[in-house]
C-alpha cells in the first residue's frame, strides 16, 4: 500500500477548519466565563483528532504485523520468487 498525499491534505484541511472554527467561532459568542474553555476545547479537538487520524493512516503504510502463512505457502512463495529473481538478474547481466 503506497502513501498518497491526497488524503493527508484533505483531512488536514478538514481538521484545520475545525481548529479555525475553534479560534473564530467563540469571537461571536457573548463574553462569558466559559468562552476561553470553548476555544481551547475546539482547538484541542481539531488537533488531537487530526493527530489520531494521521497516526492511524501512517500505521497502515508499514504494518508491524503481517499475514499468517502456512509453511507450504512460504515455501511456494520462496520458490516462485527465486525463479523471478534469477530470471530478472539474468536479463540484466546478459
């Protein structure tokens, strides 16, 4: 699975809008004792949600746990890949 910049940019814009609303929206709310808390809540929500999404997205690029394969499957893969490896390198050297 290859990395693509499109989802990263799209979700960065999405959560950036949430952070922007966290800064701009409380300016239109009447002054009160909880106005600063509302701003911090929206900003932290946007940032932590984006960071959580980014970590989940990046974890899929290079997973730590691979598929569970039988020994027979592993032997077949090794045999086939060795044949392909030998064929590709014999074309390069000749």
